[in-house]
C-alpha cells in the first residue's frame, strides 16, 4: 500500500475495515477527552467506553459540531456532564475529527525535495 492509499484509509478486507473504525474511534475519543480535560479541567475517564462507542458509530462524520444533526448532538451531550461549556465541547469535537486526518507528503518537481503535506480527511 503506498502513502496515498494509506492516508486515504482504504481497507484491505472487511475485518481490516472494522479494525480501522475502532482505531479511528479510539483516536477521536482520546483527542476529545484530552481537550475537555485541558480546557475544562474535567476528567471523562468514567465515560470513556460510552464516548468510544459514540465515536465508533459516528467516525465518518466530518462536520463541525454546529452542523451535525440535532439527534447526534444530543446523543453526545447526554453522555457528558452538564457543566462542560459548549465552546469546550465544540473544540473537543473539532480535535476529535482532527485526530483522524491523514497526510500525504508533497514533493517538489525533482521528486525528492519535500515541500509540504497534503491533508486528506477532516481539517480546519
């Protein structure tokens, strides 16, 4: 698998697809938890399993929190303590999406000079 295919996240078979979904859910959950803990000083370790299940089911979402459907927003909000400010939840959601952004190296015309990276997936 080349760098571009790996960044796009193609699955080799159904089992690999499920494994990739679990990895993305783990990445999203950990990023979400870290942002909430850092910005609000609230530990969500007791909600890890429930948040991970939420992100597993919503791993393909790539919209900012304000643009996802109300049912999905409410599902997440029901998991969280009520005292977390909405701006923290929105920032944590963005960070959860960013956790699954993949990058492909961009080379210059000589084929060897690295000139940057191209994001594939969600990015701000």
